[in-house]
């Protein structure tokens, strides 16, 4: 049974390294994933990998150091995937 079914995860740094690993692991457990990073090509690649495995992913190019970028992206996630459960 998938442990994170019906949960939404907002994963920063998801284009590579630990962030990517977390996004893929959360998706494998059933979470819907907001794939967040500054690198558009890599964000899209991770989102496509999640979707190819049957998961749900929303790619978002966001600079988390920008004070307006994060709240705007959270609003987009909420509209597309639902309320964020995992940050």
C-alpha cells in the first residue's frame, strides 16, 4: 500500500541530488509532486519521469530566494494539485 496516497509534496531542489531523489520517492509512494527548482529543463525532465511511472507532477521553475516566487508557486500548486501536505 502506498504511504503517501492523496498527499501533495512541494519539493525544492527537485532538479537534482537529494531533492530529485525525494521527489521520485514521494511519487513512488503515491504523492502528487510539485517539482520545484530554478533549472527549467531539469524540472521538466523529473516531472516527465514521475508521469512516465504513473505519478502526478507539476513542474515549477521557481527561485526560492525570491520573496514573491514561493507564495505564487504555492498558489499554483494549490490550484492544480490541492493543499500542500509535505514541504
